[in-house]
């Protein structure tokens, strides 16, 4: 089954805004930290922002002050509000759900298929 579904990507001009959405199953959403990653062509995948089940957020330095991650528990959805977009933000953005499994001794992750964001200059 598809557990994470991203949407909201598209083509925008530099300086504009875009909001990405990631819909998750209730079980995944309630038990995991949620995050947004991105990968540009030829580059490593990087963490953009994350939010724990307790609401603690973390951002990459490159997006601090411009991006905001949030979660709507009623809709089992995490959002990434992107403002003041730059061409350097162009990438495929992936939703991620993860948690540390004490029993298994490893981090469990679920990934969406991604949504493309293109920022033109």
C-alpha cells in the first residue's frame, strides 16, 4: 500500500511560495516523526525539515526563515510551506516518516514517491 502521498509541487518563479502536502495513514502519522527531504539532480538527498510527534521542528540552515513544517493531526497530513523560493530549492521533495524501534534496534522509515518543485530565476 502507498502510505505517504505528496502533492503540491510545481513550477514557480523565484520569490514565490508553494505549499507541499504529505498525506499519511493514521498509524504512520501518529507514531512517527515526519520530515521533508529533497534531492536535486546530481546531488545527495538532504533533510529539509522535520517535525516530531511532539511538534519539535528542525530545519536545514539553507531554509531557515523561509520554510515552515507543520502537521495537522486531524487530517494525518504534514505540510511544508515554502516561501521566498530560490532556484537552489529546485529538487524533488520527498515525504518521510520515521521512528526509532527500540526492539529492532534500528530506525524505521517510510518514504513517499516525491513531488517535483522547480523554481525558475
